[in-house]
C-alpha cells in the first residue's frame, strides 16, 4: 500500500492474464510483472510493466521498469553520470552484495539515478565501494541521486573514496529524496587528502534535496 498498490493478483495462467488486465483496467490503473514472452499480450494492455530480472546486469534499458527475483551481486556501476538510470527498480526484498572498486567518478549500484527514477525495497549486506584513486561521488546505492531511493537497509557496508561519499548516495540533488533507508553498520571514510570540504556522511555525502 505504501507504493499505491491496493490489490495484487497472482497464479493466473498465460491465457487468462489479458482478460484479467482488461477487467482490472475498468477499475483504475494496472501494473504487471511478466517475462515479456508468454505474457506479452497482457503486458501490452497494462499501463505499467516491470521486467523480472535475476541480476542487475540484465538492466539494458536505463528507462525501463524492473523487479528483482533473487539475491545477486554487483561489481560495476549501472549507467554513468551522463546516462543515469531513469526507470524504476524494485528489489523485492532481496539482498544485493556490492563489490565495486571504482576507477571513475560516480560509483555505486547505479552511477547516477536521474530525476523521476525510483529505486527501492532491498537490503545491502557485506558490501563495499572503494578506490585507491582520487574518485568522488560514491555510495552503495548511487554515486548521485536526483530521483527517489526508498526502503533500503545496509548491513556492514563500506564506502571509501576522495569526496562526496555516503552510505546510500554520495550526492543528493535538489530533486532527489532518500526515505525509509538505514545504514545499520559499516563506515564511510575519505582515504585521500582533499583540500576543500570533502562532503561525506552516513546516509548522504552532500544533501541538496
């Protein structure tokens, strides 16, 4: 209900899904999660569709909608500062292990989360985003965020870098929000001398939101 969902229906055979979507649309907006093959006719009818993925490497459309189906590991950021993630990602209560050694600015599960994007509902455990270089904008979820991050819990997470470092996001832009998130254990620290304010914090390094 926090996501605005009033009713969930499952266990419908492929042949009956399009009929159910059509009936539900008479009551209001409908979102559907499917595999895009057997469910193609029903997915076409729904206003919002989410593709099931087992690994974040399956995110090929940065404007797409995704739902995670199992625990997974991330070893490289998705997108970049100039091509941010602008879709929706639902972690579905799963655990993501982050093991990134950054070689460029903007590092995290997502390099950057763009305006209007949503990233939510997962746990990060025994994870790190680190570097031995002068790398900035680093967080376990995102290097920077202009969208929404919600319902993310970090257990034993480490972020080490140069500047703009946060347990969730390194930088929160004016349109960005971080809600119902927690870093229960871990550390955020700068490992190289920075001449100005280095901007680092447990949740967000620099908060403009």
